[in-house]
């Protein structure tokens, strides 16, 4: 089969490799769509993201993907061969203390395709645990199926925030995760949003889907009375947590969703302490795949309008090179193997 392999910084090559061997309890997925996210780009550029470091040697990236069941491993409990599926890429052990407590996103033995040592989905086929797939209705496209992963991140962040319907919400960063978080908050009845995003086309898209106020910087909102009850930090900018604390109202909540580029962040804690602001860090997603598919299938969330640009698998090197020139109007570059 063909696979796009990261062979070094900014060096993606399409090569021929064997189809992965199917193990008991696994499914073989024929990949139909795989999106490039910000952590993929960080690894493409620097060899690390979110604390994970790539070892030397080629590896396939891509963890936001959908496909079709091509084969079932021994004992696999999964949809039938030929079924289109979305995939949750955070694969837990089910045995550690975190898993036993229902916190599978914090599994101590987590396997995440596209992070060492597991190849990602930028290939024609990938094997996945049977519990990680969910059938896609005909009304949900392959690209929408791939975007269930960032939608799941947004759903999890919104659950952590425990939103009330009359609260004001701010989103810092109108990339795919920021928009997904906004869409998930709308499902919870939130209708008052301000969005901070430096890219004009992304601000326009946020306005199109319901943001009442948009700004290029947090500073433009300070002193305007736009104090949100909850701020979702989705940009990953190293200064954004401090800006979120400046923006949120007293007794408000800040949910940190974005992954900062640097491992250490400094901010002035005086206002946060005096105003009793709660800070919660959100980790990927937790039991969101079926919910995400249902929200799309029932038209409660519309991902069909998300600005994407598509590429063939042979064009994967070009897709990564262009994605690394971010940010632009596209929220995702999607490879269609």
C-alpha cells in the first residue's frame, strides 16, 4: 500500500509499505479521509508536539480520520466489512487506574496513532482497536467523519465547562478546535459568543456561524464590557492563558484546550486569585465519538461548511508544506487516500 511518511523535519515522502497486520480485537480500516491538525504540523516542523518527541526513522502522521471496514480481526466486535466509520484515535488500555475510573483519555498506557511508536492514518490502510470505531450514516461524509475527532475535543471541553444557557462565552482561536468548541457550546444552548482570531477570514467564518463579537486581539475587547463567564483557550498561543484570565469575568472559568508551543507559560496570577477564576485543562476527548456522529447526522452540528482543502495521498507532501504556512482561511487540509 501507499503511505506518506515523515522522514525528517519538513520531509514527507510517499512510499510503498506492507499493509499492517491485523491482530485479534482489531479492525483493518481503508482510510478515506485524514486531516492535518496543528500537532501534526508541529511534529512536521520540529519533531515534537505536546510533550511527545518523534524518534529517528520514518513514521506516518494523521489521527483525524475516517474510512471503511476492510477486515475484522479474530474476536473483533465491530461493524461489518464495508461499513463506513469514524475513528476515535486515543486508544486506552482499559486496565490502569485511570481507565478503571472512567478517565480513559488519561490512560497511563495510551496509544495514539501518529505518535511514537504507532503509525498514523496518512496511508491507505490502518489497524484500529474494535472499540475505537463508530458507523457513519450515509448522510455524513468522509470528511465530516474525519472531523469528528476535533468535534469530540470541543464536546469534551464544553462538558468540562458545565455551561449554563444564559452564559457568555469567549473563544480564543477560531481554528478547527475553536470552531468545534463553539459548535458544541451552541448545542448546549449558548448563543452569546465573542471570538478572538487574528486571521480575518476565520473571524468572518465565526460570525457566519453565530459569533456576535469578533476581534483580532484580546486587547481590543478589554474594557468594552464583554466579560464572558467562560473563556475557551483554543489557540495554543503562549500568551493566551494570561489573556484569557484578563478577559474572563470574576468567578469565571477558563478552559485550556490549545497546546502551547513552549512547555512553560508565565502569567500574572494576581487578577486570577483576586477574582476567584477557575482554570481547567482539557485533555483530548472522552467518550465523544458516538455523540459527535449523532450531532452531525441529526443536523445539530453542521461540519459541511467547514473551510477545507483536499489533496490526494500522492499530494500529501504538498499538503503538509502548505499547512505549515498557517494560518490561513482553511481550517483543515484533508488528504483523501
